[in-house]
């Protein structure tokens, strides 16, 4: 969201309440304090979180259901003051929010409910772009951890999110296609709006749904798919959308972890080459 925390805090709070109503009771039990240590998300903890959301200039919130790499539920919010002097060297900085669900939730409730929930979460948010789909989720950046470094190339539909880092640089670009790809302004307008976008997408399982506020969501089939390059499943609907979005796709400006730029560019172009 190309908006400062002060203008979106209520919308983010609304989405968090929607998420909490949808997940199991006590799905979130911990919060990260100012030093990054996990603390119990009891009544006092929730009071702190609600206070942070009401802060006049910024909020950095991380809520989790477990203090280890097996987190199933998680809420992460980076609400920035975009005119802050600290961000003068980061012209692509945005505010961003993410919600995690375990695959068990998808299996129990079905993809229709997950899609419905994603739309409910996104609806109040003035997003430039957003994504929902399968991903490697863990406490550290999974793109650089163990098997995920190779598996991400075999299963191109599996995302490797690093929201805190990407939200410092993405600006109004789009972070590749996912099962659900949310598009707002300016990209949707530059694509010719909903009608212009629909005219460029021909895969039979792809749908484009208009949302209020000059926004839209592209759905690539009824289920999120991982794909499998070793089995020849290269996700043609994802590749078609990637080609349409190519001029606006996000590219890492520089490296921030131990990986090669060649691997980074290969990952970014996994649906294009």
C-alpha cells in the first residue's frame, strides 16, 4: 500500500479483526516486542497491539502462533510513515500487511472459502498490489534456507515471501503472479482497467473480478497450485499472467542475503523464460 500508517491503520485493524474471526481460537498467541523477542499475547499484549495500531505515525507488528519455524498462523504489519527522513533513501518503500494460513485450513475449508477470506481481508485496504497462494513460510527468509533454495525452482507456484524487505523497495510494482493476484492503481489503469486486463488473459481457468476503488483480483484456477517443473507442470495460466504483467514486475534492487544475483533473477523470471 503506497500509503502511510496514519491513513490506513483503521483499515488494517479491520482486516486483522476479519482474520481473527476466521481462524481457530487462539491462533495467535505471541507477539514480538521492540527487541524482537516473543512475548505472550495475553490481554495486556493485545492492549499493546491495539495501541500500536493507533499510533499516529507508524506501527511494526508481528503476531504468531508459535515461537519457532513451524508457525501456522501469523500476522505481520509494516506500517510506515512514508515521508519519514529515514526513508528518503528508500523511494520504493510502502506499508504492507500479510496473513498466514496453514494448508490444513485450505484442506478443511476448501479453496472457495480461502478465496472469499482473501477478498474480505483485501477489501478495506487501499492496495497497489497483493498476492495470495502457496508459499514456503518460516521465521527466517525461506529463500535462503536449506531445501527451499532448490525446491522453489521445482515448484514455481510456491512463493518465498520476505515482506519486510520487499516492502522497502517494491513501490507500485507487482510481485509476480500468484493463485490470487490483486491489482490496484496505477498498474491496473495502465493495463486498461478491468476490461483491458480481461482482453489479454485467455486461459480458460483465469477469471478477473472487479473490486471497488478501481481494483481487481485475478484468479488462476479454482485451487492454488505449486506446479512441478520435473513433471512438466509449468503452470500455463501463471505464465500468461506473468507475460501480461512483465513491464510492472518487481525486481530485487540489490542482494541482502547469501544468494547469487543469477539465482535471484532466475527466480524472478521463472514464469517468463
